[in-house]
C-alpha cells in the first residue's frame, strides 16, 4: 500500500476526530524527529472538553499531543483511534 505524502500546510487547521466521531480539536503543529523526519505527534489546538478524559501527553505550554501511531487517516479530517490514545 502506497501512502500519499501531504505538505505540512495541508494538515494544519484540520479537525481531529475519533473514528467514533468525537471531536478533539484542530491540528496546530506537528512534532517530528529532526534526523529522520519521522512524524511523532500532532499538537492539538482548541481542545474540546472531551480531551480532558483522555490521558494525552502535553507540551510544557499545556497543549495536548496526539501520537502519530493513533492516526488512521488524513482527509477532510484527521481520524484517530481513541483506543490508541488511552
């Protein structure tokens, strides 16, 4: 299966939802490994109240991180697996 590469600016601002349809917030930024370019996580902005129930890693600034391993698909929305967030 070939994966399509998306430019960084096309991911910014996309809404992040679980596969069950629960809204988590929007993509503010990404974190990645500088040597390999491997995507590590998405930085969440405008996090919904629902995200408080999830045990998400946070930056020093308090912004929640969505791990790359939880991403199922990126299209009109970023769809994540809630099971992989807990």
